[in-house]
C-alpha cells in the first residue's frame, strides 16, 4: 500500500522518473495488495492471527489477575 501511495504521489507531483511511468504500473501495487488480502482472508491466515492475539491477551490478563491476588506465576501461594 505504501509503495502504491508513494508512486501515486510521485506521478501526481511530476517527479522525473515516475512521470514517464504509465498509470497501470503506478496502480499495480494496489491490485497486488488486494490479491494478498483476499488470499489471507480465504486461507484463514487472518483468523488464525486474530485468535493468536486474543489468546496472548487472555494469557496476560490471567497473569495480571494472579499477581493482583498475590499468587505467583505458577499459581502457588506467596509463601510456597
């Protein structure tokens, strides 16, 4: 996406190298990004990443609750 935005800005501002490029080449990174996002969604990669983030947040929250209760990281009491 950033590459596409940079190419569009360069073409629009008339930078020497990008001014000579045809618009299909300038807009191509947006098409590639759309294809990658579509593949990521259809392959389940996006859902797996979301589940991994949620599991990590859940683990951090459990650890904070244990520490707030005075339990150690392994669930043992303070004197254990």
